[in-house]
C-alpha cells in the first residue's frame, strides 16, 4: 500500500446520503467531480472490472457477442423513434461546428437496430444477441445517493434479434436466467417484478425505461414466474427510489407503476343532489376530511398538469396520490409538468385548492381519472369557488371522465390483482431490466431479413440492461457493517489484506506470506506503510472490506498469524503453513 494510490478518509463526506456513497468515498474507491459525476480510483476500478467480468461471462454464456457503440451519437435516429422529445431534459444535447445535432447516449437501442439493419440479410443470421458495456449519460435534475443515481454511469445493454415471437421468448428467457446468475454471483438480493411495458406506437415510454440501467423466477424465492413482456430486477433497500408490491399469498410481484387498478362494481343508488358547503381554509385533502369528518378516501383529489400546452385534470381518490411516472406514461409523448401557483394567475376559471370536475370536465380541461372514480361513485370535491367544496358529486351524473388512466399510487393492503390477497409495499433500487420490445424499433427503421420462403420478414427484438456502476453501489449497500465495506469475494478488489503490525520483522514475514498466497492464486494487498500506526492499519483494513484480513503480529516469528473473516466476524490464530488452506475453503 505504500506505493498504491489508496486514500482513505477519517470523516464521512458532507454530501453523502446513503451508506454506499459514504463508504465508497471514505474508503477511496471513488471521488466526486460534480453532481452525479465521479472519478474511479484504483480500488474502485478493480471492483467495477470484477462486476463487468461477471456480466460479460454470463452474457457470453448465452451466446452474446460484444460490440461497442460510441457514446457521442447523431440525433437523427432518436428523432426517428420519438425519443429525442420523449427524453426531454434528460438528454445531453450538443452541436458540432457545422451545426449538426448530437447527443450523449442515454441508451442505444437505435444503434443496435441500425447495426443489425446494415449487417443482417437472411433468417439464417438469426437468432442473434449483441451486447455492449458502455458509459451512458442522463441529465438528471437531482442526481443523488452517489452512484445509485448519477448523470454518468456504466451500463451493460443488449438486444436480441429473432424472426418470430417464439424466438424472442427464448432470448428473453435466456437473458432472464443469465441475470439471475449474475446477481447471485454479485451477492445482490433481488426480486423479479412485473414492470411497465414499452409502448407499441413506435415510441418507447421513458417512464417504462427511466433508469434503463435500473430490473418472477421459477420457484427460486425471488418472485413468481409470469408472462409479463417487461420485468425489472429490484434490490430491496430502504434507500431505494422505486417501490414494488408483493403478495404473500400467491407470490405476485410488480413495480408499483405496473399494478393495475382493481375494478369495483358500483351498485345503483339514487344519490342526493349536489350540496355546496362552506369549508374555509381547507385547501388540502387532510384539512377537508378533518373538517367534514369523512375519510380521505371519500374525497376526490384533482391534480392539474400541463401536457405540453394543454391543462389536464387528473382525478384520484383523496387517500392516494398521482404517480407522476405513470401519468407521464399515459400522456406520452406530451411533456408533463404540474401546474404551479403562478399558472393560476391568468386562469380565473381555476381556483387553486378548490378545483372540482363538475361543470369543468370537457369544457375547461380534459378530465382523466383513476378507474376507482367509476360511474355511479359519489365524492366530496372542490366546488370551483374559494373556501367551498361540494358533496354528493356523482361521476356520470355531475361530471364525465374523458379517459380512464391507472395513475393512482398503490397503498399497503390493496387487493392483489391476481388473487385479491393484501399487497405489501417495499422500496428498492432497480439493477436490471428485461423488455420484449417486439417490432417497435424494427418498424421505426425497417429492419427486415429474407425469410425461408424468400419473402422479407420483420425482425422482432428484446432489450436488456444492467447498470454496472449502480450494481456495484447496491453491493456496497447490502454488504457493509459499522466498520466499513464487506465485499463478496467475486467483486472484491483483493481476496486478502495482509496487515503487518509491530516493530520487528513482521513486514518481512508479511511479504513472504503474501508471495505464498499469490502463488496459490489469491489476490493480495499488503499494508507495508511504515508511517501508519497499528490502529490506522487495522481501521483501514476493515474500511476497505476485503473478505479476509491476515494480521501478522508478534507471533509471526513462531509461525502464527491471526486470520480474520471480515464477513463472519471471527478471528483465529492460524499456523502460517495453513493460511492458504484456510483462505481457500
């Protein structure tokens, strides 16, 4: 270590929000350059290379062939698929000296498709799986949590090319099984959940793939097998930005964005007429429900958003929120933003905090609603007057819904869409995804091959991604303790950290032991720093997180060292001649 570029910190970085961020910086694996942008130091490079090696090995195992696309891409292919507009501000855009438009690649499906179109001629060229390991770029508005959400990140993405749906299913299953092997090897606890599927109109939903670096196994304990055309591999963690649901009765698992709203039969009832109530200082659901003594679920929450230049109202039961990601999916390709306080100044027909659909839907704004706002349901909602609400506002009688959209958040205890059992909700980080794209991109670019009958046949595709730098951070989130990182052997930068302590000839004994370990195939880091105290060396060894720490102390002259299992927390005195055997078990 005396000549290694390893720099540990005694204090946590001020901007660290999650354990992986704090520990990777403190232990000298990465350093912050700017918001969401990091330099990889030597230890970090070694861990990232190990993660990449595991992914590459498993991709090659299923017949994947590696290519490498540029990160600097022409804009035109992304215009052709509609993703230039769909990505919006997430894209890093630039122009060359001649004014031609370029972008830094957020993902590369367009490039995969264009390459296949130029090189594939016959059905005999299929099936084909191409993958790459490349840096991606997204202009996140709020990059945070270190490597978990960055503006620059490493990713493995791949595409499969098949002649028909049966071939696509085989490629999809091969990737799915490869991903399970990858995450098992990396030591990542994961759940395979149903996800929002790509759109079928030639554009791919950004809500569906936001975090395409972001991922039901057959009785594997990770989730139940299903027929979804889009699934995510999620790593449960309290710091996760995604939420997913799980049914303890049937095993159903899905990203919260993909859970369908249950259908509720509404009995035919003669409701009283609309009653307008004075409700001063009740601009929120909470204040309204408290004043009237009704549950929040009896109120109708109406969120106003801009869809490009049009105001759209979205109605959901008051005990739920609007899932903005699902709303973006529903309104794509329009760009969505929430109507803010300043927007009401020029719209006297809209009363902030007191908007209701009665008399307004279809006239002042287009009205979208969650399926729970079904015809015949009665609500308490805004009366479109300051400090006033209306009761007995009935859907189908007093207002109509222009379009139903499943955009309401899921709540714990909601019925499972498969068996009606209660759903639980947990937080997670997406580490991978598998999509059956079908012919979305093939249609956009005219990707055909000559079929066995001599007639051109359109190719069908799958898209599959793993966030490599994010997966590394997830490993750190999962594998650490109060003293530092605890790397699984598969990804650790070194297998053994040899720490000589004392003022005798311990260093010579340590170097000799390191040579024997190296000859046995162990990757060894020796702390040969002469200016570091015993306490600093041992503290750094625990912080860096190698699977094994071998302390060469005063008994080294007797042929005895201390072997510490970083994960198990045990420390045993072991004869020097037995160290290789103990560490190889």
